[in-house]
C-alpha cells in the first residue's frame, strides 16, 4: 500500500472493492438484463473518480446512482418488451 497523500485520509481499497462487488452482484441478481449495459458506464466512471479522490461519500452516491440507473434501464427494457 502506498503512503497517503498529505492532507488526504487513507482510502480503504478493500472496503471500496467490497462495496463495488456488492453493488454489481445486486444489479446482476435483480436486473440481469441491464447489469452490463453501456448506460451504466457513466456511473462506473463517477465511482472510479470518487475512489481516485478518496471521496467515500461521493463513491457511495455513485454506487446508489448505479443502482437507480440499473433499475430504470430494467424498467425501460420491460416496457419495451410489453
């Protein structure tokens, strides 16, 4: 593990990886048709950026946005199939 940058609290990469794993498993279990959708990329990117900045609150919000986007995409797919 590298030394923390001055003025920045250390980022717990194991915690972050666990949160991401849980988020992706939840999406795959609840909305399997959209779990790998390109529409979710912007939320993945936001989570990556928050992680790179060591922004725990921003990281969690990006994961919540990922959930919402997955749900919305699944609903759109279902409505299109009807």
